[in-house]
């Protein structure tokens, strides 16, 4: 899926030399240096203490889609991180196993292997931790560690799979977290028209999108935070969104002015397919997101200096929108591992009392 930097460099040089030959086409607003910043990486990083293996990824994928992971058997990780919804759920706020909305929206998991602090406020230090935490959270999957281990241990396919993947053969928190995190690291955005353009195909995006990209890097300041090929600096900022009690990362740094109302910069990969937007789902459409940035949002001491009224014209706003729309790749079909097919449909069959759905909350 990823391409080699060498072939990319060749195509950039080719396209630049073609540009120099004076063929008539829309002005290309990016130079080779800027293009370099948008190259996709060629490999996924895996930590030394949780190395990749195909069998571990397959086990993690099976767990990810298994509703056995939720208290009432109604939810899996994929309920909120659905492959067909760019690994989000398109709800303003996630809805947990008990049917109640959580405080924040389900973020996309696209390219999450490439960031190093997780959750909207960065409260989770590793992908292993943020992959296990939802299982036990009462507002989320709502299952105890003990019950989870008992359920998995009662399934022959799981006993076999854990024994194949892990030298200690154990079905425990550490191994469940490792398998889930290994699958999550494999969740990548797919190549979008933007990438084809970056690789030198001038016809891959419209002239409006190219102008929008110039605004994204210039007048709009967007690339200051939505930087690099995945369009995130992985950091936390107050962009003037959210007026409620949730002060974001500020809750962990009470003396910091700048971290009040600061939330993680989301990737913009597939962004046009992922509304509603922001940590609290408070902004319905991409047009409304652009209007928010254009107005500067809530003016308060914590708001980033990069955020202020932008004075974009109607044409500039639609160019910016055209650019954001070039970041959507195709949806990949996620195939479930054979172990899952054996137990089709993926362990959803009843294993007794724990699977009885709860009464909907009044
Ligand atoms: C009920 C919906 C829901 C379910 C089910 C769910 N998640 Fe999430 N997920 C969320 C929400 C909401 C957040 C953001 C949490 C926060 O910021 O505190 C999140 C955050 C994450 C993140 C961090 C993403 C980032 O950009 O920082 C990962 C990774 C993740 N979930 C993996 C999983 C895995 C693995 C499972 C299954 C074991 C799972 N999730 C189940 C809603 C859900
Ligand atoms: C100061 C850093 C910063 C700048 C500058 C910035 N953003 Fe953001 N962006 C963020 C953060 C942080 C969030 C998430 C805020 C939240 O959830 O409360 C965000 C959210 C978004 C979202 C919603 C994504 C989602 O999944 O919810 C879009 C779209 C977006 N920004 C586009 C832009 C555009 C276009 C510009 C330029 C006009 C821009 N951003 C400028 C940091 C920034």
C-alpha cells in the first residue's frame, strides 16, 4: 500500500521538469520541499515490547470485531470505530454498551500508529492502554477484566489463537491489549487524490483544491497544526471550540493557561466522510468547520495565537473545502480472520447469560 520514497522522488522530479517545459495547466502552488513533507511513511512503527506478527494482528482483528467484548454483547470496538465509517461512528458522541452517550465523540483510528498520545486529551500513554481501557469503562464496553478473560477462555478458537501467538499462551490483560493494539496499528488511511497529486499527477485534484491547499498552508494557518502527511502534529490546542465544563487537556495541567480547552489535533485523512466534527461533535459539517475557523471561534486566553478571524472570501472558503475533500481515500474491505469465520458470525452466538441485552435505560 505504501510506496517507496525513491520512486516518489523520481515522479516528483519528472513532474517538476515537465512543469518547467511550459505545458499549459493550473499553477502548481507547492514546491519540492513542501511536497517532501507530505510523503507517506513506508513502514508502520511497532514498539519493541509489542512487536508485529501476522497472527497477532489477525487475533487483534478478531477481538476488535467481537461483541463478546461488551457487557451486554451489543457492542464491539467496531461499533464506534467502524471500517465503513472511516473507523469512527459519525455520531456527535459515542454511545456505550448501556445506551448512554459518552462525553466525547469516537475519534477515527486511521493512522493512529503514527501518534504517541491517545484520546482527545492525550490521557492514554500507549496504544496498548487505550485499546484495553474501553473494555472496562462503565460508560463504554462495560465488562470486567475477569468476565472478559472467562468469556475468551471458554472459546476454543481463542484458546488456540492466544497459544499460537504468545509464548506464555496466556489469555490475560497484557496479551489482549497487545493483540488489539497490533491490529489497531494496521489501520491506515488509503491513498487519496491528494497523494496522487503529491506524487506528481497534476490532474488528480482540481485547480480549486490546489488553491485551497495554498490557503491551508498560508492564509489559513491550518498546516501549522494539521502538519505532515497525516495532517496532525499529534499535539493539543484550544481552537476556540467548546464552552462547556470539559476543559480538555487542561484538567491534567491545572496551572497551564494554554492547555485549557485544548484537545488533540485530529488527522484530516478522510475528513469529508467523518462528520460531525470536533471532540464533542458540536460542528455538523465541513462548511461549518471552515466558518468557525474563519470567525476565530471563542476568544479566550487559552485560544491558540494561530486562531483568529481569517477574513476568507466565499471563493477562498470553497477552495479550502475542495482541498479537504481531496484527502479521502477509498474504503478498504476488512476481512475477518479464518478463526472468526469458523465461529461465524464472529462470536456473536450466545454464550449464555452475559449476552442477554440489557433493558434500555429509562
Ligand atoms: C462506545 C464507543 C467506543 C467503543 C465501543 C470503543 N471506543 Fe475507542 N474510543 C471511543 C472514544 C469516545 C474515544 C476517545 C476517548 C477519549 O478521548 O477519552 C476512543 C479512543 C480510542 C483510541 C485512541 C484514538 C486517538 O486518536 O487517540 C483508540 C486506539 C481506541 N479508541 C481503540 C478502541 C478499541 C481497541 C476498542 C475495543 C476494545 C474501542 N476503542 C472501543 C469510543 C469507543
Ligand atoms: C492551533 C492549531 C490548529 C489550527 C491552526 C487549525 N486546526 Fe483544525 N483542529 C485543531 C484541533 C486541536 C482540533 C480538534 C478540536 C476539538 O476537537 O475541540 C481541530 C479540528 C479540525 C477539524 C475537525 C476534524 C475532526 O475529526 O473533528 C477540521 C476539519 C479542521 N480542524 C480543519 C482545519 C482547517 C481547515 C484549518 C485552517 C483554516 C485548521 N483546522 C486550523 C487544531 C488546529
